[in-house]
C-alpha cells in the first residue's frame, strides 16, 4: 500500500437512499430501515428502489387488497339478506 493511501481517510462509498446520514464503506443494510445500501452517486428508478425494500414492506399492499376484498364480500353477503 502506498503511503498516500490511508484507508481511514477514504470516504464511505455506500449510503441509504432513505437516510442520508447512513454511510458505510462496505455494502450492507441500513440499520434504521433495513434497505440495502447503494453505491454513492447511484441513480435508480422506482423498481430498483422497491427491490431494495425489505420484503415485509412489499407485502403490506397485497395484504390490504386481500383484506379489502374480504370486507367487500362480507358486506355484499350481509346486504343480500
């Protein structure tokens, strides 16, 4: 290693897309929200953002759809009486 290269002085190169204050020098997950850390300067769209979200956050909308459909079916059955 050359004397000009100090690992402690190199800036972290991974960050959380949701929490700007979370920086790491190696890839991993954000300790605050559980999202994957992305490389500094990375540009990504909504699909990439959703793929980095924890699985339980992606299941919530589907659970709401199922629960809503069940409620509509129950209300329709009660109205038919």
